[in-house]
C-alpha cells in the first residue's frame, strides 16, 4: 500500500488500531472522510483487514517500545508531508498488583508502552502536524489516570503522565497543534472481560460479581462502548474542538 497517495485531506495516524478502541476510531474517521494511517503491534492480519475496510493510505506493524518499531513508523511517515491528527490508542493493562508486588520488568514494560512510546511517536508526528497548521494530538488515558485505586499503580502512573505530556505539547505548539487526553471508563468487550477476570481473582470474588460492582457505579448500570469513546477522540481531533487544548476529557458514562 503506497504511502505517497495524495488526498484532499491530510491523514490521521491511529496507533493501536487493531484494539477495540483503535479500530472504532479508524472506522469512524474513515466514515467521516478522513484518510487514515494505521499502526498495530503484531496483529498483522487484522491490520490488513482493517486497512482494506477503511481504505487506509498506509499501514505499519511494529513494537513501539523498540527502536525498530519506532523506526518503521518513522519510515512510513516519510511518505507524507503533513498529518491532520495523531490518535494514540496503544497501551497495556498490566497485572493488578500492589506497589509491593509489582514485578520490575512489568513496571518497566508498562511505562515503556503507555508513556515512553507515546512521547516518541508524538515527537515523530509533531513536525507533520505543525506543517498542517491545524493538527491535533489525542492521547488515550484512563479514569485511573485521574484517580488511581489500589493494585493499579503501574497503569495509573503511566496514564497520569499523559495529561502532563499533552499539556506540554499544548503550550509548546502555541495553538498550531492542539493536544488533549481522553480518559475512558471501562469499555465493554471480550478483552475487557479478561482484564476483569484478573481483577476478580485478586479481589477474591467471581468475575460476575466484579463486573456487577463496576457497572453499579455507572448511571444506567452499563459500560461505555468503544464506539462512544471513539466519537470523543475523533471530535477532539476535529476543527470542531478548536477551543479545547491541554485538557483531559473523561468519557466514563458518569462513573463515580
């Protein structure tokens, strides 16, 4: 798939595009007529299908915690003079351990993917976003990046830091490139259920009990959907959100 295709609109780069949220973002951008560049870590078959479905102008697979992965992304971006947006949906949700229990390697991997790779990829995209004169960065955090509960230290720390990164970009780019964070609550999917299984085991309850506990904290007793959060991400990347900069937008259905 050529990276030199010229389109009327500059493309938006979607990182973590084969996840539940990333794929929803890619589909919504495509439906609105925005060309997309798609990235995934290793799910190359799913990436190819999604690229065909959305008419992606380019796709790239790679581990963004490594130099090889970042370099592959950089090589893909050389085919484009400008970007209209960067929406980073990549991340890892580690084991629910206490601060005393966290394995050092898991702590480091969480920071490498959820924070360091976000900074590295943003630094690649910023010159092309700046060249578009109206670019936008959207970083996907979590409600645990606002208030971190027990057993979520590694995840919470990595997500808290994204707001600081977005605020720094917002100030440095002086309105040429906007940067915001989206903090979703739990999004229902089969992959989220697997995360709930780990939490339930740590809490000594059944997975259904844990799910009911989390859902009970949300008005309507239902989780947000990936598509609902994708709408927020795409809006923040659009010109319609031109007055929103350096902010963290919570998208959790009103969880408390």
